[in-house]
C-alpha cells in the first residue's frame, strides 16, 4: 500500500499518552530571551510586537497578560485579551486558566463591543435584515460614537492585548485608543488574510508608536520540513530567508510533506480519510483546513461516510450560537476554514481540495497567504491534496517544492 511506503508507522513514533500535556502553553522559564523581553515590556506606552508564524506570539500574549495583571495589580474586569475568532478564543482559554486568568478575559473584539453596547446603549442589539445576525459593524460604529461623546466611558480598560492585529479593521484601533490605557498589538503581516486597510505604518501612527516595534525572532512551532514548504508561499524573498533562518523547532520524525494528486474526488476523499486515521493512530492532534466554510460540511459528511468522525470548528449561526460543539482538548480531528484556523496549531495539518474552484473567491497574493497560514498550523507534518485537472493555480508552487526535494508528490 502507498501508506506503507510513504508514511511512518506507529512503531517509529514514541508514544506516551500519560505525559501528554493538556495545553500547548510552555512555562515562562522556557521562553526565549526575545519572548521574555516582550512579556515584560512596561506599561509606559502602547506596544507593537511583530513575529513570524510559529514565533510564539500567542505564548507571549498569554504570559504577558498574566505578568501585567500580577505585576501591576490589575483586576480581571480591567483588562482583555482580544483574539481574532471565537475558535481562537476556545483554543487559548485552557492556557489562560493555567496562569490564573479568568476565561472572560479572553474574547473577540466584536463580543466585547457587544457587551459594551448592552451596558451603555441598549440590550436590544441591532441586527441585519437578511438573516437576523447581530450587526457587529453597526455596533462598532455605535461604540466608537459613545466613546467620542462620553469622556467618562474612556479608558475603561487598563490594558488590552490584541492577537492577529494585522487582520483588524482601522475602526478597531479608533476604539482601542479611546477605551484602553495601554494596548499591546501582536501582528504578522505575512499572515494577513482579511481585506482591510490596516498596515504596520497605520498601526504605528494610530497608537503613536515612535520607537521600533518589538520583534520575536525565532520560529519555534513548525518543524524544519514544514517551515521549508511554507516558505514557498511567501512572495517576498527577504521575508522568506529571514523566516527560514530563524526556524528553531525540532522534527520528531523525518518525513516530508505529502501532496496527493487524486484521479477523482472520490479517490481524494478516500485517501484523505485513510491518512487521517493513520495520523490518529499515532496519537496526533489533527487539523483539516479548507478554503471555504461551505466545504466544511461537505468534507465532514464525506469523511463520516468513510468512518472518520470530525468536529467542525465553525462560526456562529444567525442566532449567534455554535452549530455543533467542539473541544480542543480531545484528539478528534478538527475541520475549519483558513480564516478561522488562524491562531490554532495541530501535530498534523491536512489541506485537501486545493482546486481552482475552491479558491475562486480569493485573489492575488491573498491566496498564497491563505495556504501559508494553513501550512504553518502544523507542528510536524503537512498533507495536501487536489484532483488532477482541477488543481488551483498555485500547484506550480508545490511542483517547485517537489523539484527542490521539499515535498513528496504522488
């Protein structure tokens, strides 16, 4: 069988379930010098912390929240950790609990605005006409207006830490300036996938940052083979060299990323299911990341038909509740869209259905950044697949990686 030839067996993998920790958080003593320096930056001004994928930005963010709260005696109702999605929030809450941070301190910016609106404006939330979703764009506008008009509402938070700051809208920074005394923004513009006018110069100007941003230099999560493949999707040559030069993660088992060119969709699904099951047998945490939310249900159904149960990591529905529960603490494979996978990490990551039709909604370099984000969710191994004749345009990038010996293509 193909799997016997190209994938490691269970015997090659050292397994010790009792020793597996329940969270990805490392102790503060294990942080690098650059990471620890960013944790302990004083509250004398706003801060911008830049770091490449897998440089430990979320590690630093959590430890910094704990450090600031304890060092400055700030109560939980006076600070917030803002994450990009609800899914990212669910992922980091267990780590926050380990450091004594209440779960309520971890939230999305839109959810915080909703609570602020309910407290200071009305409990009757504005909703869109089409599907009755909460109209967060209107809520943000109203929150900004309240802060501009009522000085007593300003600086209601002593500090806030912002993850994935490159994907937030300019309006968010207008609100942050008025609502928070001290803001620390963590960002990586090579992972920017949201369409907004936010840029590093914009953030620096909005937060009046005259000194250089703090930087996290290492790349500690992605194993070397993973980092090498991800680098092919970085258009900027200088950024690519810098990213690779700082890769510090270790590869537990030497295995190249794999790309399967399936003769049909049915064959792609069958091979995907078999390979996911194999990685599960190795006691790995598996993430399956797809180009669009609509594909989540389609692939979940196809995998279930082939004996693979998955948990769908999806956004809230029109009534703002989750469609289905998911738990990052278990080993059930998670399936998510690229934009909701930001901030997550898995032992092995699967990027199936890399077809042109699947990426039709993404343009230009945004497509490459999406794949870069997907690949860099992996700690140890990456699997990609597509259907022959339907490949996305970026298949040429994967073929270049194969030619250079950094990808196994079958």
